[in-house]
């Protein structure tokens, strides 16, 4: 099963990705994680909770909402479960992704309702917790609304009140700092290095 | 047990403070208790009293060594206890006024010895106590990074018990019921420094602080202007009053409330508060305050960037070093500019409010909000002063610098991008340094993140434009790290593959070089760069072809080339070759820097030859034709000047038609260019062809015109150039017609000795080649008197040049008679006892010329000029011998002088000297003359020596005859 899996997944990945041995390693890792998480269910995937736990412990992510969104971005077939293929694909972006792949991935994480745009409301949602409580709740809300305005002003090039992929791409290409503008959804550079070592090394 | 005492002592220390605090009854009680406890310790616990401390207690004592009696080895300034530890080290060691004690037993004895002064000693001991690492926190808290504890009572809120730790400043649990204990637990967020903390906690403090900022700057300025007039004590007293009106209340209150844990000492507001952000270096606030007092005024060019113990000791020396060490202070903004702040509410631009809001989000936001706010801030026009100052005035600088200390790479990048832009503003630079921004940026230079490194280095390059900042970079190890950045490009590829360098590595090296360029304006940094191995790395980078990087690399090199060891290294590392190569670059700035570097190095003959051998003269000559870029023109003409000191180079410049161009540059150029152009012409005109060329191109008129300037360097060069031209009789006619001689003569009155000397030298060829020189000289009313009086100068070069001028003047009998009347003989005689060979030569020539009048020969003898002159023959300079032989010949015409010469053993000396310096021209001739084998080519010397010796012989014979008959 495993070698078959490796082959089919390996075919689906771009050139810049993992070597065969690394894919195998990732799959072994996946299975051990699935086993650990779902002993009872005999499931071949990671559910949302298990995946979030991994995001937290391995990739150092902390924001619940963003972790959910990352889960949905990983879960291409929307079955609420991440299978081996989705796992390897997702990790290839995480660990070896080109700038374009990361750009696409981040955009996917940020637009949730599937219409291809990041709306003003979505931005507000994502930035909801980005300010420490000010003296009053209204003040905090006002601050967040302001941050939303700032980002829209910066990134909404076609002035339609929402951010399209083209907007997003243009803005991020101008300043890479905007890649994770609405919250961290990629592993930190430090973690990334460690993880790469893990994948390369023995697992 | 030792720890227990130090604990209580250390805490009490704060209660005591220093002179500025009164001794309260409570404190006195504590002190007495301690003294009693210690004093009786040796009796009550004799066993424990013998325990040797790991670290000695140290303080400055008032006790005199004579107070110690039995049990101590006493000398005039030191005392050692006979009691020693197992290594034989005395347990008490006093070296006035420092005392070190290493057991409680010795401490007990000391207090007994001190008698009525024991309280003072106890206080001194406790006050000076500090853990060797500079911390005041007890050791078991130090492992948590805590440094000291401070009690603060602001106007508007309750007393705050604060912990200062390496992480920052935070509120702790306050004092506990258990007397002398603190609840160490953290109760608040972590703040960067005490000021930030207090600003956050107390609105009043925040308000006062911003008011005081302005006042302090003004006061500093005032103090700096009249440093001796404000007594130190007054300053220490007055500032706190101005600062926090309630500080006195606080002190009293705390002393009553807090017994042993009073830390009120640290309440004393000091100017240094703003600078104490750097807790990481284990420096306590208290230390800082003391330091300020001990360091005194010398160290106060501004708040120390990072106060530290080492700095304390070095402070005054440092200041002097900095004064001496700046190679280019005149074009640096080293005087602190007035700190301008936008007045509150006075028509603030809308940017101000927007930026204020963004700073609020920076302060109160998580990483995401911070990045958004930073990104948005970057969209403001950061090159505009309004925005730069707005960021500062709303407290943005603190936050930006704080962000550099976090682990968030994105925040650091965002923050540095802003700092990099706004640090173009001189005021912001100073603010960044005051807020301790440099050490943090220096730390970032170690980051594995390349773009982060680059940004930090670029920002440092902007900030390090003034002395204090450059010093701070060095003191925090920045130079070594910056030099390490240069290595980036090298580790990955061999020079041959330079084109394959990773662009990012090149960028890192470029930014490193950029920062080093700024830093290299201080001499101490030049040395630090060299010691960090910077020269070979710079030399290596110079071989690459990245223009952007080459500019700062060459810039650093040319800045450093003011140092001799750099010039030697530049020669050794084959840097000249690459400098010459880059002269051919298209980039004007690069050309300029290369020319500057050549200018700096070409004082050395070998280097000048290297420039020629590598084909550097031609590009230099062709760069002369582009005169729009004045900076570059100044650098290029400077390089040409220094290179043309070598004759071969001057010839080459003629071939490249540089002489004509240089003559064209004698008008309508800024002074920096003129100095170099004239300097170059002065050197080139040492050659006949060039002199003719200058005349033919009409160079004499503009040169003579420049004789009326006031720039000293320019005048030195102009006089030299005019002098060089005057060697040609035809040119001399023109110069005379243009009134050049009179102008030169009047320059003898210039206050600057270099100008005087240069003018006198220039006069020599003028007098030699003028048609009716005697008449010309006599025309200058009072001129002869003036030049004779210049023999009273104490500058050797002036004396030598004036002697030379007098030699020429004296060729005219009438003038010789005149200067004799003006007392030239005694004045020349007075100079005879000199060791300076240049002066000796020209003095001897002047003397021999002056002998030709009246009874001057006899007068020289009377004024005791003869005997010293005889000793000149011991010199190693052939020119001196030649001139001396001539002078002695003239003098030996007088019988008395002959005896003096004979007595002083001229003949013997010559023989003695000949045996050692056989090859010397004059020596050989004399030797030949003495052997009667006349055949020298130097007619003058031959005759002089022969005449001299025959005179002496004749006299000797006459004397012998007289004796034996």
C-alpha cells in the first residue's frame, strides 16, 4: 500500500518537492500520527482536532481560527479529514513551497466562504483578536476596523471592497511582509528548518 | 552566612544611597546594628569568623595605614593582614584608599581599629557593595535574570515595587509581611525600561517626561557650552528637583515604610534614564547613577549609550580619545543639534495623528496587527521630516526599537525598514542611540536571516554618522560583526567565480561595507576594523565587479588610509591595482572614492610608482576634463597632486596633457579643488618642461592672483608653485611684473609658520633670478628688517627658509651691509647650536655669505658661532658638510677663528669622519685634498676645503715657529 501511495502522491507533486525517500518518510510520519490520534476509529485520515494539535505542537501555531482555516486549506476534498495525499501535498507547500505556492496557500487560508475573494467581514474576523483589549470594547473594535481599512486600502487595488487573488498577489509581490498579512498560517522560518531536517533525517 | 550578610547589606545599601540622601535616624539604627553585629562577631562566633569569602568585600576606606598595628604588615600606602588563606593571600588588603576583606573576622577587627569612624566604614562598605557582575539582586534571584528592585512613588498612583531584570522591567508582588523580603512574582507585563514602565503606569510621569526631554536637551547644550561654570554638585541636586517635584516626598515616605528594602536611591531621576534600556548587560540603575557622578563632567558629551563598569573607568580617557580620533570631524555633524519637537497642538499635520494611531496599534497589537501597522507606516513619506519627527514624538521610536528585541522576524524587518528611512534625520539618529537602539541592531547582525542582517547594517550605516554612535557600535562588538558580514560573499565562492555570487550574499557584504564606511570615520574604529581582519576582506571584495558594493568598500579603505598601517596593508594587499582599475568605472562616486584612496596613499613613493605601473595616471588625467562633479574633481586633483611628487609621474602627466588642464582649473573652482590643483602644479613645476608649459599656458597670472588668499593650505601650495616657476628667469620676469615678489614677501607676515616658511623658500629663486635683485629687495620698505627678525622664530622650517632667503639677499653687497646693520650676525650665531641638518645647512650657507662684509668674520667668532659649526662636520648629511666647509673657509680667514677651528679639531674631525663615511662626496673630496691629490669635480668645495686647511696650516706653522724661536 505504502509504495503505491508514494508513487501516486509523488506523481502529483511538482518538481521542487520532496525526494522519494522524503515522501516515504512523510507518509510514515502521517501513519504514525493517524495511529496515535485515531486508534479507535480505524480511520485513514487526520480529523480537525488531531490536525490542529499537530499544527500547534509541530509548527508552533497558536490561533485557533487560523488553524481551522489551515485545516480547510489542506482538506482539498472537503471530507473533514486529511488523507495521506493531502498531507504530503500540504506539507510540500509548508516546507518546500515556492513563493507562488505559498502565496496561493495563504490566499486559500484567508478566503473562507469560497467565492474567491477575501471580504471585509472576513478580514475583520481574522483580525478580531489582533489588538489587546483597549480601555473599552468599542475602542478595540474601532481599532480593528481601522486595521481592516488599512489593509483594504493597501491591497484592494481594484477598489471593489474585497481582495481578489490578483490584488493579493500584487500586494504581496510588492512587499513580502504581506504574505501572512491576516495572521500566521505558514510555519515560522525557524520551525521550517527544523522540520526539513526531520523529513530528511530518519523518522 | 556570608550571603546572609551581603543580602542585608546590599538591601540596606539602597536605603543609604549616596551623598544626595540625608542619613535618616532609621538608617542610622540599621547601620549601628550592623556594625555591632559585625564587631562582636569575632567573639561570639570565632569559628565562623575564619571562613574565607569567595569574593572579597571591597570599598574605599578613609582609614590610614598607620591605624593598623599588630597583626598587620604595614607600609606607607598598603596594609596586609598576617592572617592568610590557604593560598597565602592576606585576608585583609589595603592599598589606599581601596580595601579588600575576605573574612568576617577581619571585618570585625577592622571595625575595632576604625573606632569612632566605624559607622562611616560600615556605611562605605555597604554602599560600595555590589556583586561582581554588577547586580544588586540576591544570587538566587540573579539566576532568574533579575538585577535590582526599585520602589517608585509617582504623583498619581500608588507606590510601585518594580523588578529590573535582564528581560526588562515589571511590577513585582511588593514587600511581604516578612520584613526584608519581596514577593518576587511578576504582576505585570514586561516593559523595556523603567521610563517606559512609568510612562505606562503614570500619566503624570509621562507628561513630565516629555516636558523634561526638551529642557534637558537645552540644559545639556548650555552645560556643554560652558562646561566649567556649573558645579557638579549643583547639577546633581538641581536636576532631580526639576524632574520630579515629589521625589523628596517619595524618599521620606519610602524610608519610613520599607525599612531594609528601600531602593529609593534609584528614585533619583537622572539624565541617564533614557539610556538605561540595556538591562541585558547586567547593569543596575544604581551603578549608572553613581557612574554619572564619578565620571563627572568629562564623560558627559551626552547620555552614555550603554552605561557599564568598564566604561566608567575609561570614560575620561575615552572622551579625549574621541576628540583626537576623529579624522573628519569638520564635515560631520558632531555638535549636537538642538532637539526640535513639534509643539503640542500647534497645527499638527494630519500625518501626525495617523502615525500616532499606528503607533498605538504597534504597542497594543499582536504580530499580525503589528505587521499591518508597520507596513502602513512605511507608506508614509518617511523622507519627510514631519513624519520622521511624528514617529518619534508619539513614542514610536521606543516601540520600533523594542520590536527589534522580539523573536518575530517579520516585525523586525518591518521595524528596521522604517528605522532605516527615518535615521537619515540627524535628530532621529541621536534619539535611536539614546534609546539604546544600536546594541540591539548590532545583535541582529548575527541573525541567520540575510535580509534582516542587511537592514540592520544599513540602519547602522545611517545612525553611525556621529562620534557617539560610532563609539557605541564599537563598544557593542559591532565592528567585528560588520567585518564578518564582508565574509559572506567569500565563503561561498572563489574569486574567479565572483559573478556566481549569490546576489543576497553580495547584498549582505554591501550593507556591511556601508556600515563600516560610516564607522571608519573614527580612528579607534579604523583600528578595530583592522584587528577584526577587515583589510584582506575589503581587498578581496575590491576584486569583484559589483559597483554598488565597491563604493562603500573603497570608501572604507580611503577613510582608513589616513592610518599608516592601512597604507602599508593597501600596498601589500595589491589594492592599488584594483583602485586604478575602478578609476575606469562609469560610476562617478566610485571614481571619486578610488581617487580619494590614491590621494591618501600616494604620500608613499612606492605607491606612487604602483599607480603609474598599473596605468592609473592616464585615467586620472582624463577625469580632469569633467569638472561638473566638484567632489570627484577634488579627489582626482588630490590624487594627481600626490602622484606628481614623483618625477616620472610628473613627466607622464605632461604627456597626458594634464598640465594644461590643471592650469585651466586655476580659476572658478572651489577651494578644495584649488588647493589640490595648485599643489599638483607645484610638484609638476619641479621639472623644467612643465615650468615652461605652465608659463606658456598663462598659468602664472592666476597663480600670482591666488597669493592674496587666506586659506593656509592653499597659500602653502601657491607659494611653492610660484617658487617653482620662479626658477625660470623668463617666468621670474613675469612674476615680478605681476608684483608676485611683493606678495610673497608680505606672506612672510602670515601668522601660520607653514605659510611663512613656504613664502621664504619661494623668495629664494625669485631673488636668484630677478634681474636687479638687490634693488628689488631694497624696494620693500622695512622688508629687510622684517626678514632678519624672522630669525627669532622658533620654527625650524621657518628658520631654515629665512636663512636661505638671507643667503640670497646677502649676495648684494648693499643689502648685506644693511642686514649686518640690522644685527643679522648675532641672530645667526645664536642659531648655531642646532641639531637640525636642514637648518644647519642653510645656516652655514648664510654665515659663509655674511662673512663677506666688513668685520663680520670676526663678529661670528665673537658671537661663538665657530665652534658649533665645526661640530657640523660630524653630521651625516653631505649638504651640511659642503656648506660647513665653505663657512669654515670663510671664517678661517680670521686668525682667531682659525685657532678655534683648530682647537675644535676640524682637521682631526674630518679625518675621523672620513674613515667612517668614506663614500660621502664631501668627505672624499676632503680626503683627496688632504692627500694633495686634487681632482674633485666640486670646485666650490674643493676651494673651500683647500682654503680652509691651508689657512689652518699656515697658522699652525706660524704658531710653531713662534714657539720654537
